[in-house]
């Protein structure tokens, strides 16, 4: 076991904490790894904590007691969250996104790993006090966002399928009606994917009337899971809303196909 | 502008580098941010580099010249990669994964953010010299793996759909035949998702005869994209293989439904 210099310890600690958000690391693990006194480790952690706080990426939480330790709690500052949302709004305003039927092309945004990561950090921050056990989404486009969010919350991702697959085993299926287009559909989730009584955060990419999100909430009740939050990247303004409480990063107020113009403003999270 | 202490600088640099793998950060950005001489910054970066190397998480690359700077190149060490793959093998051997028809339940593994992150790091390391422009996968279960890989490579994710959706705009569709079950299917990708001539890395969760991966490769040729690598989390042993060159983390050598036993060994990456 070699002895670490403080400078090397700081780099290594930062890396370890960032790698697994919310995972509790016993102080003794650090003390042993670095062959250093706990008091020195605590000083190091105070430095890491201070920088994290200052840079709006979260903080280092100390849990005292025999089962104690430290863990990294991601928390985006307000400024950083707002910047990300404004960047998203600008991207959404690009008229080349308009597709036939007034749909918006979003796949490129959801393939942008850095944007998706920042959005995940926002959701993890906003829902930090809801004691989330799992992040739930529906295939396909919501998956990257759900994954990024779960990563920052340190919880698993659960993916609802639009049709039941043989590779899912025994599933619970419910039928859904799209609130905007009145199309019929179904949502399925394998029985073993979610524990009874789990507290779940529902994440999706785009919400119109909210038929899909409503379906996810209904499916969750079949699992006796509690939906403790709903976050959507973007939503449209609509009169008939099937979901009461949801937070969005961007609100698309108008898609003018003739004028080739999309109007977007900051979502409900910022109002 | 306040002056940063070296200890705080080290934490902040580590965090900045880890956040965006492969992004080139000009030394002058650091010098300005920390109000420090470039020589001090270089010393700091050497410390970060050394710890990253030692801990098997990659290294800090310095690019000289006017457009130069530094960037974090993730690179999992052999030991760390092997440990992850062995953990995966143990998980796959759990007989409760056996589903009717000899399928395996994998959704829990693909929902495990820490396992998925480590697998992404392995792929990013293994294919690091292929100059990948995008990571391509097919919905649904491959998405978390593709996302994690792309995140470490600093490139976008492109998701192929099993049926064309109105929200994708103009798409290219090809028909596929499953090599194992001879079922027909189709794969679609929106035209604007991929640039002509792009170098793509194909990632998927599970491969039997390889019909789906073969389909992805064929679809890529429609985009004149070059497939520079194929990585699958797990594969089965099969006589008829539709894909020549692929790397796997785990090989399922036998699924014995009667005996309720799954035999798994390290995949082709480790042979």
C-alpha cells in the first residue's frame, strides 16, 4: 500500500464520488485506500464539497454514525439549469424540426449525450427530496433522459414497452388512448421489473395532452407503485390535460406550419 | 475573478474533464478560469493524468499547437474490464432469468445504471482507435448501453426504430429476417439522423444468430456509413452466424430449461 499525496487523493476522491452519485462510501474506505488519517480525509472532502457547491454540480453529504460515510449528491444550480433549458428552447425553435402533421423532430436532441446528461442532472436535482426508488419511462425516446436522471439519482431505470415482448416474461398490460390524436395503444411492463410500493419518477421526452404519461401513471398503480414526480423535456400548450402535476423544461406554445415557425418558452419548472 | 488554490483547482479540473470525455479544453481556458500560470495548470494536469492512469479510468491527453488543449480520454484497464465482464457473467448465470422459449430476462441488468456505465466504458476503450462518429443501436434494450458508450466517446447516439414513426420524418427502411427464429421484421432510421460517410459503432444487448445486427449493418450501408465496430453485451453460441466481426462481453454457452441452468463464459473480447 503506497501513501497518497493530498493532490492525488483529491483527484481520486473527486473521481470516485462523481462516478457513483448517492452511493455511501465509508470514511474508513478512504482512510484505508489512501493510508491517511480520517481527519485528513475529512479536510479533503471539505475541499471537494466546497468546489462542487461553488460550481453548481452538487455537494458531498456526510452521514455520521457506525453505518456512516460520505456520498455525492448531484444538484444543479438554478443558473446552470436555466442555461440548459434555454439552450433546449433555442434548439426546439429551429423550424427545420417541423414534420408533416405538426410533429417535431427531436431524435437529434435525444442523441446529444451532453444535453441529455445536463437534463438528467436537472431532474435529479428537482426531484431530489422525493426518495425515488426507480425512474420509469416508456420506449423509445424517453430512455436516454430516464437513464441520465437515474444515473444522477443512483437508482435503476424501468422501461415500459409499447407492446409486450417475449423477452419480458410475465407482463402487466394496460390499454391507452392518446389524448391528442385519440389513437389506441397499449403499455406493458414485466411483473418483475418493479417492486410493490416503489416510489417512481416518471420521465418522458414530449407531452401533448398527456395520454401516454397518464397511461404510465395508471400502469404504476397496477404495481401499487407511487408516482412521486413527472418530468417531461418539452410539452405543448393544450386545453385538455390528462396529467395534473408535471414539470417541463420547455413549453412549445405554437407550431405554425404555414409560417414555418415554432414558438418556445421556458417550461413550468421555471415559472 | 478569485484566485483558486491548487487543491480546489485539482477537484474542479477533474470534474470538468470527467464531465465531457473527448472534449478539447484549451489550456488558456483553465489559466483564465483559475487565474494561474499555464505552467501551474500543466503541473495540475500531470497529477490528474497520473491518478486517472493508475486507477484505470483513462488519461489526460495534451494536444499541442494553436488549436491545442487537453482532453480526457476514458480507457478502462484490462483488470477493471474483466471484473465488470465477470460480474455480468455471474448475473447472467442466474437461472431465474430463463423465460419460456429459452429466452433470457435481461431488463434488470440494462436498468442497472452502474453496470451499464461500466460496460459503456469498456466499449469506448476497446473501440477507442476507430475514430467513431456516432454510436448506433436498435430500440429498446440496446439504448442504455449505446448511450453509456457514446457518453464516454463524446459522440451522439443514433437509434434505429423497429417500425417507422411519424415523429422521425423521412426514413429509410429495410426488411430483416431473424437468423434464429426466421421471423420477419423491419428497421427504420430517419434520413437526417446520420451524415453520409459517418463512421459508426454498432452496439446491442444480445445477439443470437445476428439477424438484427446484420440488419443494422445493411441499413448503415444505405446511409453510406461505415461500421467500424460491433459490440454486444452477450451472445449465444450458434452455428450460423450472420455477423463476422463482433465483440462480446459474455457468451451464453448453454440454456438448459429442464435442468434450470445457464452456462456463461467470458465473451470474445477476453479470448
